[in-house]
C-alpha cells in the first residue's frame, strides 16, 4: 500500500491581507470619505494615541445598504480603531 502525504502549507507566511475586494473597498471609501487602501497618517480624537502611518484598510465590511453614519472598523499596521476615533488624516 502506497503512502500519500498532503501538504497543508503551514510553512507559508501568515497574511493579514484585507478580505475586501478593491472595487468594494473603493465604493465604501467614497461613501465614507476615507482614503481606504492608501498610505496615510491618521491622528486620533482626544490625543490619547499618537498618530500612526501606513495603509488604511477595512477590518470588515459595513452593512448594506451603505449608511455613512455607521462606524467602520479600520486598521493600520495591526492597530485597530473605529472611523469615529479619527480626528484627521493626511495622504502621504
């Protein structure tokens, strides 16, 4: 009887790539007025956190139909925050 091995690819690097396709991300970015998928510097309300720089990405998609008043879950370089925590952002 022949043995067969299955490669489960455990040696591949873990990726936190967004699960949102670019077209959907861009539509959400327009509705919320945020530079999703772009390199930015974000400053937070209340100065409780220092500014962070990196690519602004969605953590999860909002409910459809789009309601820009709904809070988005975002992240930059592993730091998670909500769209309501953003005081201002600057494109880099």
